[in-house]
């Protein structure tokens, strides 16, 4: 099996706090991989190590081996690495000074995914369609994100991440701050990407992980306590923490 | 627990106290503005268009004359001092925003604070010894040097706080799509902070237009000729106001009022223009 992400003995310290402890993880290529666990367990930190956004965290120190798309992520040029690894954040953060079109086009242009203006238009349309937003904004491409709803903004962020044609997509609780209707659309969009690229999704919702993910890892207090196929983990959880988490007791 | 009526009364009293306090604090400023505009506009009305194109009067002139040399001098000084002050201020603000924990950034911060408290007349003396003495001439350039130094801490502080107001999540978003640090700065952070940056430019501009002491030993006073040479002496509106307001001649006092009102109108007009031209970003 080929792996998009291979992590061994990963330890992360943030200003002396041991945020991730001896994490070992392999994410199969083309799969949707859910990372679950209580707040503060290190899920977002794990994503930020994969695309090196951890570099922005003051006082962060990373040890171990992290291979992303065959590259040693901790030694690679972070800007080059991020061109292959898209990310969507918990709070929708489209660029407020750019129009809907520009928000999507900027990542396609930056990453050399397009040549001509026509090609760019096609990529923007494809990304917005894949993010299930095209029908809602096709006549408002020149408007600003402040005129969209929270859920539409989050889907715009998905379109922005997709327009760069990433091989790996990191989703940090993508439906946490949006209404159920938008959450469903976003989830459908994510599910439609299965097989096309590798997705690592942090989520608090076991049902969502069960619906969408092929694999699940449970992280608790900076440690991966259990991981395997989502059926295995949800149907026969072997670790006490997983059992408690699924019952909503941790 | 206080009853609803008591809380409502307390709320009203608090609002009244705040409004009265604000009115008291703003009253002297409003008075100064009103007096300046009243006296200045009266002068301008009597002088007509000549106020903007004529040189100032002599003490016993029959006509009011104008402030053309000082006005052109001020604009020339502004043209020479604003770009370096705004550009350097922005560069320094970007630097300290990008490398907040570095020693160089701490040095810039301390330097900016220290520079704000340096009397601007000292900067004028520095300009005198560095530029006026070697060239043997007062000049707009020496004045612009002093004005740049005087306004730089203000432009830096304004730009720096504008950049700090940009939420960190936009930097993360930019990095996540493969933008480099500098592309992020110029394509994301600075455009998002553009309203604050425009206010910073305006603050710098008004500081440059209104500064008097920084010019005392630097520009000379080419009071009766419209200056066109940046390497030669110039006059400026604040210098003219300072000199004429202290003179014993009534005619000069009137010209000083007119010049003060003109300075005020230019500043307010530019302020209004910046609000119209630079649209804020709705986050």
C-alpha cells in the first residue's frame, strides 16, 4: 500500500508543553482519514506539522520523522510543500479583500495550475462546483466574501484549497462552525473527492467520520491511542479512551 | 439587586455623564477650529483668488496679498518628505510585524518611541549641520530630511498597528495555499490593512504639513517668490503662520489666520478624500 503521509516518533513541544507524544501514523494514499479526539488533544497541531504551519507557532519544536507525499516534510521547503498540501480551517477565512472569483483564482495562479485566462475560468468553475458552491455564486463572482453566509464562506475556502490541485487536503473541523444544511453540502463535497486525493480530516463528530472516512485515528492527550479502518474503530473499539470518546464521556 | 427603574436611571445618568464629558473635552478643539475657520475664511473671502496666487503683503500694503510661496513650499516639502516617510515607515512596520521577537524589531520599536520624544527643533539642527552647512544653502531638501525624520515614528506606529490588527488566520490561509512570506505580506496582509495604512499616510501627511520647528534651521524663508527648486530655500505655511502671528502688524495677523484655515482645510479635505477613496475591508 502507498502512503501519502508517514509519521514516526513525532514529538511536538510548544513552549515546553509536550503537545504530541511519540505519534506513529500512516495515511494511505487516496483515502479519507479522520482524526478524532477531545479538544486540546493535539489534532490541529498534527495537521499543522504535516503542512509545516507549525513553523508559525511561536516556541514550537518538532522532533521525529514526517514524510508527506514522499518528501521529508521537516526538511523540505515549506512553501513548496504547501503547494501540494491544501488546508481548510475551522473558522472560514477567505481573503476578505478579494472577490469570490479572486479567492479561488489566486491559489490556482500561485501554483501554476493554469496558463490562460480561459483555463483559469475553468479551474475556478470546477473548484466551485466541486465545493458545491457554483450554483449559489455563479452570478456573484465579483462580490466579496463578506456578502456570503458562513457556510458559503467555508465552501469557498474548500474551493480555494481545491483550485491549487493539491495531492493532500487537510481539513480542520470543516463543519464545526456552520449550519447543518451547509455542513451536509460540505460533507457531500468532501465525500465526492474520495479516491481523487488524500484527505485528512479532523472532526469531533463520530457519525461524520463513519459516513465519510475510510480510516480513523483517535488521539488523546497528544498520543494516538487507536487507529484503523473506520468500521473497526467504530464497531469494535479496542481502547478504553475510544469507547469513552464514542460515548461522549471524554 | 437594583430594580429595573433604578438601573434604567443609572444607565441614563451614565450616558448623560459620558456625553457631557465628551462635549467638555471636545469644546476647546471645536472652539479653535471654529475661530480659525471664521477668521481664516474671512481673510480668504476678502483676498479672493489672489490669496492662493499672490505673495504675502508687506506691513503697509494696501491689499491682503496671499500665501502662494508658502503654499507651494509646503506642497513641495510634502512631495519630498511624504514618500520616504511613508515608505520607510511601512517597511519598518512590515519588518517588526514579520519578525516580532527579533532583537532588530525590538530596536526599531524602542527607536520609534525614543524618536517620538525628540524635540523636532533638534532634527532641524541635524538637517542644518548635515545638509545646509555642506551645501551652503537652506533648501527644501534639508527641510524634507527633517520632516521625514520627524514624521517617521508616527508613520511607523500607525502602519504597525494597522498590520497588527489583521487576524492571524489570513496569514495561515495565505501560507496554506503556498504563498511565500513576502507574497503574503504584499498580497494579503497589506491590502487587508489598507484602511489603517491610508489613515497612517494621512496622519504622516498632516504631521508633515503642520510641522514648524523641524523647518526652522533647514528651509530658510523664501517668502515672496514661489519656490520651484528643491535644492534652494522655500517657505512653508506653518513657518509663515508662526512668523506672521508673532508680528505686530494687523495685516500679517489676517494673513496668518487665512494660512491657518487653508492648512486646516487641506488636512480635512485629504482626510475626507482618503475615506472616500480607500474602502475598508469587511472581515
